[in-house]
């Protein structure tokens, strides 16, 4: 889901989750799991068609892949297979660094050679 509220562009990641919904931390606009605006606290009606962009995702251990292109084309391009990250050859994901640095995952090797070079 795009990290930008349609109201005043507040980052939705600074809001909170309520079940499958995301509530903006600024004025409380609420979006359902597919980005549709479902509640505006100060209004009785929600503007029809109001939404934030969502992206297709694909879980393939140990990653969650996100498709940034045309959503309809996501099924045509499966993510690359990277079995050396999950096959116990010494490479492992460190989720702790992902959460603390808010970047892509970091990886370390417990072996002295890269599985890419073998
Ligand atoms: S900026 Fe999100 S509800 Fe106002």
C-alpha cells in the first residue's frame, strides 16, 4: 500500500492498523486492505472511488516481493528464485536490521565463500 494518505499526504506507516484496515495517524482516514477509503471521521459519507494505490505482493521465503508495475502484469512475471537464501547453505536474512534501518533486508554469510561464486 502506498505510504501516503490521500488527504494531506501523511505517511500511513505512521498511523495504525485496525484488523485489515489502516488508519491515518493525522486525521483518521481509514483504508481497507485494498486501499479503498472506507471512513472519514468528520464526514458521514466517503467520497466514492477514493483510494490509495496498492501493489501486488508475492511471498516466497524468505522474501515478500512487491510488484511496482502495472498490477495486471504481475501474474505474468513471477519473482526470481533465490534458493541459496533459504536452503541452509549458510546465508540467512536478518529481519532485525530491516526493522531498525527501514531498508531492504541485509544478509550475512556464515561461510567464507559466496554461494554466488560456486
Ligand atoms: S492526512 Fe491522513 S487523514 Fe488527514
